[in-house]
C-alpha cells in the first residue's frame, strides 16, 4: 500500500469518522460511500449530483467535465465534480457505457426539515438505486429497439459434472427466461441473449474452466457472493418475489435454474433498493428449442449487427419493417433465436401467410400499431415509481391501440397465432381505458413536478384549486399597472423569483422616491442590486400565499390522482403485460408479411428430416444493397444439399470460382434462408424446402484476433476444429476458404482432410467454398460430394462475373484478371501471368486426379485412427500451472507457487 492510499478517506476506519475535523456532511458521505465501494457515488446536493475524491477524478476524466475543489478533508483539498440533475441521465449513460456502476444517493427530506433539527444538521440522504449496465429503465439510457438483458449463470455441482442454467430478464419490459446450458453451449447461449450484464458467483468467476467463456462474452460480468446463488435461499427468494407458495407453476425447474433465477431476483432487489419491476415468472425454455449458433457463426452471418457492430447492413436491418419499439425488440429476438420446433414454426408461418394475403387488414393493423407506444417500458417505470405523466399517457395510448387492433382482428377464421394475439389484446378492461382517457391531458409533461397533467373537469376540487391559483396570478398581473399609476414609475415591473417570491422592481434612479413617504408606507425595501431596487407589498405577499397554497393543493391533488392511476395500472398488470407482448408479436408478424410482399419472398416448406432444396435463392441484404447502389439485379441461385435418392445423409457442395465471383454471398444466403425459415419468416427464394437445422456452423472470412493473441490462421483452425468436432446429421455447415492462411500444400491438405471428415463423420449438409481446384477431384470418390462453380465470361481479356452457380468446376482462378480490375500495375500483371503459366504447367504433370488415386481412402484412414488422438493429459500439475497468472503475482506468491508445483510433481 503506498502513502497515497493510506491517506485516502476510509469510512470503515472509525478513526476518520471520529475525527472532529470531519464535517457532518463529509461523515455522511463517507459512510454512504463505504456501503457502496464498487460504485461511483452520485451525491445529491440541491439541483446537482456531486462526486468527490477518486470518484470525482474518475468521472471528470470519463465525462470530460471540470474537476474542482470543495472544501478540505483532514487538511487536504477535496476533489469534486458535479452534474446537473436535469442532464444527469446523459452523464449516467456515458458512465455506464464506460463500464462504471453508479449509486444514486438522494435527499430523503426537504432541507427545511433538516434545518429544524439545528443549523448543523445534515439533510438525510441515502442510496435509492444502483445503476448498472443490466438494470436500466430510463428511456434515455436504453435503446428502444433492443432489449437490455440482465443475465445470471447458475451452477450446481453434481456427480456428473456441473449443471448450469442461464436466467435472463429485462427489468425494463418484465420478460424473464431460463434455460439449461452445458459449459460447451455457454458461449452460444451468451451470444444469443447478448446480456448487458452477466451475474456469476465468485466461485464460478474464479474457476478456470469458465474463464475463457466469460472473457469472450461481450458483456460486463459482475461477480457476486456465492451465497446469492445458493439454490435453497434462491428458492425462498423466488417464492417471496412472486408471492407464490410453490415454484411448481413455473414449470420443471432444475436446481441450477432456481439458483440462476434466484440470484437474478436478489440482484434486482439489491440494485432497485426494494423497487419492484414487473418481472413475469421465469419461463423455462426446453433445451434445443432454438438453433444453436456459436458466437463466430453469429458474428459472421451478421444477424442483428454487422461485423463492425452496426445495425445497418445486418439481416435485421434489411428485414425490419416494424413500427413499434416492442416489435423491433421482438424481431431482433426471433432472428437471434430461430426455432427447431416444427409446430411453432408452422404456427408463425401460418400467421405471416395470412397477413401476406390479407393486404387491407395488414395495412390497417400497421396503421393502428403506429399509434402504439412502448407499453412495456412505461409500465415497468411506473411499477418502479420512476415513471412520469408521460408514461401514464403511454399506457393510455397503448390500451387504446390494443382495443383498435383487437377490433380489426375480430373477423374470425384467423390462424391460431393471430387469434391468440387478438384474445390478449381484447382482454384489457374498459374501465382502465376510460379512467386514463378522461383523467389525462392529451400530451402530459415528462415529470410529475411540472404539474398540469390531469385534465380539466376530471376532479372538481382540482379545478377549484387551479382557478384560485390562476385568478390570483391574474390579479398579480393586473397589479403592475396599478402600481405604475400609484408610483408614477412607468418602468416599474412586478416579478417573481424563488428567493423573494413576488416583488416590485424599479431602476435605481427611482429609489429615493420609492423609499420616501408616502410610497414607503406601502413598498417595503427588500433588495438592492447594482441597477435595480426591489420592494414587496402586503398585497403581493397575501396573493403569493394564496397562489402558493392553491398551487400546492392542485399539485397534491394531481399527485394523488397519479398514484390512483398507477394503482389501477398495477391491478391490470398481468393483462397489460400480455397485451404489450401481443403488440410486439403482431408488429413482427405484420413486418414479416410486409417485407415478404415487398420483396417477393415465399413461404418455405419447413419439415422434419434433412431436405434442403432452394430454388432461386437470394441474399436478402446483398440484394437490397445492390438495388440501393443500382448495381444491377441480384442473380438468384439454386442450392440442393438434401440427400439424393437412396442416400441417408446430406450433400456436400464444393464451390470453386474466381474471387469476387459470389461464393461467399452464395454460402451465406443459404444459411440465412434456413435461419429465416425457422424464425418463422418467408424467404427470399422462388421455392424453399428445408429440413429443420438444429445447429448452424460457419467459418466465413477471418480477421486476426490479436487481442486474444491469435493469428488469422489460428482463428480459422479453432473455428474449423469446433465444426468438425461438433457438427451432427441435422447441422448445416458453411465453410469458406479453409486453409488460406498458410502455405499452399499445408492449406490444401487441411481442406482436403476436412472435406473427407465432413463427408464420412459429420455427414451433414455442407457448403464448402474454396480456391483449391484440386479439391473438386474428391467428387469422384466421395458419393455425396458435388461440385459447383460460379460462372464467368472472359471478354476482351477482362473477366465478367455472372454470379451464376452451375454444377461443375472452375477452369481457373482468374486471380490475375481480378488483380487487373483492382488496378495492379501492368508490369506486375504480365510477370504474374508468366509465373502462373509455369506453375500450371508443372501442376498438370502431377495433377490432383493422381493425388486422389494415390491416397488411401479417408475411411481406411479413419479405421486406422479409430482411437482418438491422445489428448494432452490434464494432470494436476498441468492444471495448476495453467491457472497461474504470473503477471498478477508478487514475488512471494511466485515462490509459494513454485513450492506447490514441486510438491505436485513429486506426487505424480
Ligand atoms: P467471392 O466470395 O467469390 O469472392 P463475394 O460473394 O464476396 O465473392 O461476392 C462479391 C460481390 O459480387 C458481392 O459484393 C456482390 O456485390 C456481388 N455478388 C455476389 N453474388 C451475387 C449475385 N448472386 N448476384 C449479383 N451480384 C452478386
């Protein structure tokens, strides 16, 4: 510990708190800070939140705001910075994005109350809420088109290894889900849920098996005491949170499920300080219910964001025609988690199909949806007592919209999904609708304290109080003219401020007159500024009192009505939540129907089994991009990967063709078509028949991952290894340019062996794009390998890409022609041509066809290698060594570790 840390204020240090030099306010601050050591403390002082000491330094750096000094603590200046209350949300957002957590400490009483206890008394304050990345509720802190999930990973150690469960909830919408995961599935699950914050127990946080997965999850990980994950305590917590006698009603929950959900609820309590978001009971998801997509594949396919992290250019962006925030969030979730259950997929497709046909109904539904606000988020804010009048209006407009939508849907004969949505929308009570519609003004203000949100005529007492207040204001306004006449000072003004209340103001030249008889009898001097002199009168003071008490009364009445309405909303809570969800789902179905109609998508035939037959498929994003650039039409292509007659496994298509020919686009479009179909969307094709894919793997393009210390080639091999080890008969695999990052023969050999493995072992539907033409020879020996190529035309020495996939092999790479298009100097091009001719000549003499007949079949090879390659044995010594973190060790730790290793070595 260095000298500086020693001198830092520490509230748990009794000496500091007892030190008479510590002011009462500082004592309060230090105590509160000590209770929230891992947060920046936003300490409320009047209209500001102030930060002190290290917090001030960190915040001023992060926010670029001025660091100043406020008083002294134990003889040293106290660094301070502050943010105004009314812009605090913006600063909060930046701090949270910057990885900080913030404890918001409010004044719990009016400063006048504190003064009554003596001049030295400090206003009572306490933390009312911790703001963390996963517990945001404010509109300004959230992206309306995305969920902000808080996730918790529960672990129960069992005989057969760890049992894990992931719980995730969005406290700003109330959604709460659960699923069992294995350690291997964890990265895919986290990539799908993409939580803003992940809670894990200290023990799990420290355990080496999960270190990699936690590090790679792109989220802020919060370790918590392991006791918060204890499944028995967790069960009690869940029972009390949901006020139920047993968890049976929530489905079949494992102990890990309960641990995860219980810890999540405990953390919500801890951060919301007793405020209760309207979380719905956790809904467990059966394992394997959604297509498993590992993080690399998910990123590569750019489902909800591009590789550079933007929404624009992603599949979601290209497809999104939703008109509500709830719809946008639901669509993102559906595209992130395509289903594997044929019944549910069909149910969604039936609904989309109906809406594609029913054009008029779709148009009126979309029109009505446009008026629907973000019901779920407003309701959550109101439940947390963080809502304002505008949230009430949101609920009102949401309820009205739900009613209209239910009316449009009340035609009978709808597919099940739409009937069910209609039932939820129609279930809201007319009473609440009526109360909100008559109580609120059309456009209420954001904050309660602004007042005037209750409509005239709703409550007679309120109208009276307002009339009194407004009449008195009128009288005040009239007084200015009266006083001008009485004093003869034409420039006299009646003004108001918070310190003096109403006062009369004249310029300094009239001071003498005002302060002399007879005027001095009526006008009492209050304040002299440089050029103005201010007076008050009994009449003004009296009016002021009347205005203030009428205004107070009006405000109190408005607040009372606000609370009653909040109560009514909470009473209707479950039905409102269900309606809010239904709004989002309906918006998604309409949006999918809209895009299908707009872009000529067809209904896919989704079925069990392993068919895969796409006719005239297109890439939904590239197609739109080409159109926007007016770069000619997208060329539709077929893709058959299902088994041929008499075969029991899918095909593997080897695709060759020049760079820029369209190989990657073709690979991705087929993966996307399968995902879209299983998400319940129509697909960009003339016809599509797809046997349900349970796992999707891709290896497309590669970037160095230097942060993780991996070269392009290493990343490529890690991803390829995952595919070859995991892909099963119902998987879909797309591999692009395997083996490019190393020497030609190396790369070719790996690609060759990978194809054989896919064909013989994984036996899954696969697309394999490559620039190694040698690989096309495999079609001769492996019955389910087929060759396809992208057609090109040569024209006056240049190459023209036709983007058409045809069966067969590319005759050459056209690399030199592509290089010419890219503008390589002519001298380089002609030299390259020369070298190429030589190389091709040599290759012809020892062609790949020869290689095929020379090599023993892979199957033979497999039999020989049936025993798994001996994995490096993880003995205790190795495990212990792997856990060492040399950079974090003191010399003493290092020495202790060395002794321990020696002991382990002797034991083994
Ligand atoms: P490769 O992987 O063979 O190098 P890409 O798939 O990256 O080629 O395609 C290169 C470009 O060609 C794309 O950016 C796109 O503009 C265009 N393209 C690809 N496929 C098609 C197609 N089917 N129709 C029209 N243009 C296409």
